[in-house]
């Protein structure tokens, strides 16, 4: 007699049973599905600032530590994948012998009495003797697509038949597909790149600069078995290094060949949206040259590496810029190429990009894009001094609004602001505006300074007014001119008071009246917020509405006179007080107020450019791709087999009947799943074998 401890399973056996259990595999698959949902809903590999703005500092750090920002390469996710592969493989290994044995077995040894226990059963007398009945029934089953095996017994003959054995194979195919897809996905993922880095002793590169300047310890060898990276190639140039992006940096991948971009071609829809783009390339493989065209969804395969058309970008276009000083002074002319840096004032100017085509939604939703200064409530603080470039609406009207360029201004401490300026005026709400965008960090959206175009469609008119606002002598002259024009004919004593009020309004608006420390106290430098602060501080609450309206009328009139004086100094004629001038001044007052909060003393305007295009190719060596395709095929076949193919077994017992020369036939059928079509099939079998009609 064995002891209780001898029959108790070991810990290793229990672990093996757990890993091989279907419940454990389904649990792991459910966790992977939940993680995949998180990876789909939560945008992956974004800058940390985006997540801090979305979740707050505490939860952003918590989510980052558990790897939710890089779910598919997180260690815990890869560990779950590994356990799922092991679990599914053990399930297959444990059940395959049973399935194979079951496929070979027809269960012809069942007792004839047990046929009575089946739901589908029948018994009948046939006029043929048992040998003839056996031949007739065998022929009928073969004709109906059944495979059968015969067992002769002492008192009769048992025919065991089956159909739909592919149902069992569907189980193996479906489970094998899971293993193949998971293994293929891991082979083509970042995990293999990290393994290659570990084996080759390579490190991540977290800095910036030219690819050619990165040291060898950040480059993987040509023999790397699996990778997927981007190669940016300007026109008329060649490149043989791919950049592999990982969560905390990049690593370079040497290619066994160079890619030369002969020409990049792009077609556009009438709205300006890209229609199609392709790259004519030359592959330099030693002394062998191969010309090819890479299109979207039409990769070029060379030496087992697939070259995809991923996107396109600027390849070092030459920009001709004009630096316009907002406070006055001569304009400067600058030239540079995208991707280069230069000294600019006491900062570093980094030219980041050129976009020749900009498609924006300019649908008019019936709301003005900016506030009318005649309706501004100076008692309400303005939280944002720069607005968005174009309002969005439910109805889209896509238009190409022309070229734009982006740049950064980096100070001595390394802090940078990003700018995005449009070359041509954009028509918004019936008025042409120049847009100059700015944002503090890449996590923010651009906020745009909107400057109205003058009668010639240029920025010169607004710039003259902005520079004139910064000059005390012109402000005083504009205040005197306004006092002369606004003093009633019969009340000359009001001229001095109007002049003083106009000077005060212009001084507040220009920021000249700001006291030391005011900016640091509430961030108000001038513009409409300065007038708001003045009224809140010095005017009783009961009189604020009336004083606000009077002060705004005086400000508008004084700025109009300042505009006229600036034109006269430039040798231009005075403008008429028509609707076009009123629209210009309305937007000018707003943009002048916003310009005081523009963080740069100069505005860069794109004068001309020589475009150089660059194609971004995705180069991939994906050994797991074929495994994924094979797994997908097996999954389709397996699911189809399990759902639409039913395994059915049929037993027919043939024994001599009481009547000489006849046979008694008893039959029964079973199926893996009961359904109405089983009854229909059994009725057909009875008609074919027992000669019965249902």
C-alpha cells in the first residue's frame, strides 16, 4: 500500500499542469488583450510632457514606471507573451497525441447494446443477408463521404464510420497559429534589437546631431537578424544607415547597401492634400547598381530587406529670410539651410523645416476669429494673449494656404522656443492675415499672432504701425492729432484733456507706462490687459463700463492717427476712413496688443526658398513576418474548421435476422455539437442505409 505522500504531485508537476492548462492560457490572452487596448487608447512613445499635462505629475510617473507609454516593449508584456507561448505550446504538446490517436481510432469496438443510448438511433430489417448488407452499406457510406472500418464479431459485424475529422485538426491549427503569431511578433519587435545590442555591446544614443558623427558604440552590425528603422535620404544624395527608435533613445543600423534618391514625386488633390507620392531610387550594392521605384504599399525587396515609402520631409532647403524688428530698426537679411544653425542676436537660430504645402480647414462657422476691440470688456482678464491660427468647425473647407517654415530660438542656457510662420497671408473671416506661431514646448499647440495685410497684401503696413507704437515722439504726435480731430468746435478747452487722455492710453497700451515689477507681478506688459489693469485699479466699479468705452474710443482714434503719421513718414498717402481701413485697424489693435507678448524682438518672414525634398524610407528585415502570415492562415483555417466542420461518428451493427436470408441492422450517430442539421443528416442516412423515408 502506497503512502499518501507518494501519490501527491510534485511542485514541478503542478507548475507544468498550470502552464499547460487552457484556463491559464485564456487568462494570459485576456491580460494581453487588455494591455493591447491600453496601448491603442494611450498614444505610445510621446514626450513625457504630454503625459504630465494629461495625467498630472504623480500618475504620469506611475504610468511611466509600469511601462504604459511603451506597452508593447515593456518587460512585463514580453514576459506575458513568453508565458502564453509556453502555455499554448504545452497545450498543443499535451493534446496532440490524444488528437492523433483519436484520428486513427474509429471506435469500432463499441458494444452493440450501447447504440441504444444515442439520441440519433434507428433499427430495421433488410432483405439482404449480412454479407450483402455489409457491401451495400459500405458502398452507400463511401458515396456519402464517410470513412469506415469494419470489425467482424461472433454474432455480427460492426461498421464504425466517421466524417469531419478536420474539426480536430482545426484545434491544432488555431492553437499553433497563436504560437506562430506571437513568436513572429517578438522576432520583429524591439526585443530582438535589444538582444542584438546586448550581444554586440552597443548602447543607446540619446543626444542630437548628424548621423555621421555618432560613434560606433551606437551602431549595430549589418548581420543584425531583425530590425525596422527609418532612412532619410535627400534628393541627389545617398544614405546607408537606418535609425532605430527605442523608448529612451536611438541606435543606428548599418545597411548592406546605400540608397540614393534620384527624384521624389508627389501628386496633390485640388485642395492641396497629398494624393500619392513615390521615390525613384538607385540601390548601390558594391559595384552593382539597381534602379527601382518605391511607392506607398509597394515596397522594393533587396537582399531580404524591404524598403517602404514611409513619408517625406525637407532635405535641406535653402531659405531666404528677412528679420523684422518689432520695436524699430532696419530689417536684416538672412540665408540658411534647413537643419543648420546660426547666431542670431544673442541667441542661436535653428532652422527646422520648410512646408511648401499647408492644407488647413478654413470653413467659416459664423463666428469671428478675433474679438472686436469696440466690444472688449476691459474688466475681464485675457488668459491667452496669442490665439490659434485657424478656428475649426464641423464643416470642413480644406485649402492650401501656402508655404511655412519652422525654427527655434535657443538662448545661452539651452532653452528653446519653437516658431512656425507662414509666408503668405491667409484669408480668415474675409480678411487676409499673416500668421506667426509660437509654442514653449513640443507638447503644446502653436498659438498664432495674427497680423493684418495692408492694401498691397503685405506686412509692411502693420509693421510700420507696430514700430511707431514703440516711439514716444510719434505717440505724442498721434495724441495731439487725435485731440485736434476729436475736440468739438465749440469747446476748445477740451483739447488739452483729450490729448492727455490719449497719451495715457497710448502709453499704457504700448507698455511704456509699466512700472518695474508689474510684469513679474501679473504678467501684464501692455496692450489691452494693461488698460484693463488700469481701470480695475483706478476707476470705481460703478464707472468702469462707461470709462472702458470712452477709453477704447480714444485708443482706437489715437492708433488711427498713429497709423496715418507712420504712413506720412514713409512717404505714403493718408488712408481713407472706409470699411477696409476699419477692418484693418480692428485687427491691427488686437495684433498690436498680442505682439507685446511675442517672446522674440524680431519677426522672421520667409522671402524665398529653394526646395530640396527628402524621402523617409522604412527599411525592415523581418524574419517573423512569414511566421505571422503563416499563423494568420492557420488561424483562419483553424477557426473555420472548428466552427463550420462538425465531427460525426456513425455505427452500424449488422446481424442475421430471424427470417432466413435477411439482416437486422441497428445504427446510431453522434456529433461533437448537437444542431438541427444532425437530424436532417441522420434522416438521409436512414434513407440510404435502412431504405426508410422520414
